[in-house]
């Protein structure tokens, strides 16, 4: 299969007398929501010099002395590579539990969520402003640490961030000085692999903040940021059903749509491409393993999985740094899905299609009508972290060998045998058992209804990590 170019990025639109700082995903840009709070503080700081009065003294060096060779982000050229943070990730299961307890007062608000991959194969981080409590009751500095702790688990792979802006008001909006300290704290480590930042339901506040910080924001980072004026615009990039969209945000979106003179055209795409027709015998995505087996000569290994793993089971692919961490073009992924769904012969080429084949594997697992580790085992996996270390491997064996349906077991064994080869070359591809668990955990286990709480991720990842580390003891050869 040949390589494809990403779709052209839309050009920034005009907004009044100023250039719109971010491209818009909407063709219906005739309504700009009113501010939900007084932004006098921001308008009074219309330049970087003016902003100094609002920021602590420690920030002045960043404002008075811009990096001579470029912007803040562009000056950090030391290659972080896949080794950055591996030591921390390898202890992730144990330490994550402790950290979750120390951040319990922040996590209870549900401001930050992690959901499955988007159409490009990237993890999705969701931040909801409407869940921010009153400033009088909230520790913003601790929230920043919590946000960094959460992102630390994913910044070594490509990821996307969705920010629901609606609900930010005069009572819960962070001070500008905190926004600046947050931007500094979230340095290149966090920005490097952020591939898309979707600002949903933006207001003038977003534009003013952008203009204030613009001297410190690189053009490269700015191109990753996209306005999303209505929820339906996200459908081409994300499955709306997988996003934990707060009811208040959904209601606000309906109010905005009601004010449109021309109703938006229905969009298609997103996760589950091809799922509109699940009756085809060759269907691979969005159906059950049993359905695929019945239409695959009773072979329990789905053709899409066999094709992709056979292609990737080659030294040049296995040794690719960031295998399963990197994303692929959404258009390419959708086209390949359609080829598999219609029973076409898909031919991948080295090295161009390595990341596409890897994304297809993750997409297939994520879109199974029931996860590989089944809905019934979800609660058992969540309890796994509470077991003693001596009990954990035996518990995995019991779940995998005794409680997993036979076809699920055979598919899981086929996948894990391949992932063991990936781990064997982790010195080159940087994909340890811990890193693979972060990538595959949410794609192998999920609850009924699809929405997984952030607290569930640590035990799921630990379960998958130990399953990979001890695969020779768990799976019958």
C-alpha cells in the first residue's frame, strides 16, 4: 500500500480586524458566543509588557528576554527520544496507585479524562472547564501537578487534547499568572507529541489569551491548535460516543446550533468507519470476534489482525522506534479500514506503512463490539491492583486461562506472542512491557457503555504490563 498525504490544513479565517489565530473546523462561523465572565484583566494586559504586572516576578525573565534563537518551544532541541520517562513508566503500576491517592481531592472533580484512541491512533486527553470548582475551594497549583502527572503517562506517544471551554466563568477561572506558569511548566516534553489541541466552544477569552501569550508560542505549536465551534465538527476526528462530554456542554451546543440560520450538514467518519453496514461477511471493524470467525472459515484469528501482525513481524518494523506510539493519517486509516471491511487484499510496504499497520491493530481492538478481555472481566481487572504481588500472576492466569472464552484466548495469545517480539527489541523501539501496556490497556479492557474513569487506567495498565512480562507462564505454548 502506498503512502498518503495528510489532508490540507485549513487556512486561518478572518475575525473582525484581526487574524483568527487558529483554523476553524466549521463552515458556520457566524456566531461567536459571548464571554461568560468579565475579561477586563486580560484586555488590560494587551501586550507582553503589560502582562508583567499580572505575573509573579519569576516570570519576568521569560517575558523580557525571549529566547534569542527562537520561541520557547523551538529552542529546546535536545532529542528526548523514547527513553525519556521510561524509568518512571516501568514503575508506573505501583507508583500510580500512590499518586492517585495523593491527588484524590483533585481527581474527584473529574476535570481530566483519558479516553481511547482517535481516528489517527492517538490517545485522547479531555479537560472540561465546567467541572472546575470555585477558586475559593480549589488548589490550582496542585491541579497543575495532577495534570502533569496524568500527561506523564502519555506524552511519550502521540496524543490529542480536547478542551471543553464552556463553563469557565468569573468564579472558577484560573488567574492569568497561573495560565502563564502552566504554559511554562508544560514544556517541550508535553508539547512535542501533542498532535492536536481542540478548543471546543471558544470565546473571546481564548483569543485574548492567545494574543497575550503569542510572543512565547511557536508557530509550530500554534498550528496544532484548532477551533471547534460545534460538537459535530469533532466527528471527523473523534467518536463523540467515546468522549465524556458533560451534559452542560451538550446543552450549550444545542443552544448554539439553534441560532444557526443554516443547519449543519451531517458529517460522517470518525471511529468505526464502515460500521454503518455490519451485514457484510467480510466486515472486520465494529463487529464481534464470533461474527468474524463465522465468516472466516471458522478461523478465530481475524484476517485484519493476521495481515497487520504478519507485516509487522519483520526486523525493520519491529525495530522501529515508537512502534504503536506514533499516529497515522486519519484519511489513510479510514481507507485501509474500508479495504479490510470489503474483503480487499491490503498490501503494506516497508517502511512507509509501519505506523499505519500499528494503528489499524489498535483500531480493530478498540472497535470490537465487545473488548478482547470481555465486559464481564472489567471489574476483576480493576480489583487486580489491590492484590498482593505474590497473587497477581496467578490471578492473571486464572482470568486468562479459565474465564476468557476460547476464541478470545486464542486471539489474545496471537497478539501477545507478537508483542513479546516487540519487547525483545525494546532497546531499539523503546517499547517495554510498561509502554505497551499504556498503549494497549484501554484497547483490551473497557466497561459497558464505553466511558472509562481515569482511576481505572492504572490497574488496567498494570494488569496488561504483568501479563506481557509473564506471558511465558500465562499462555499455554
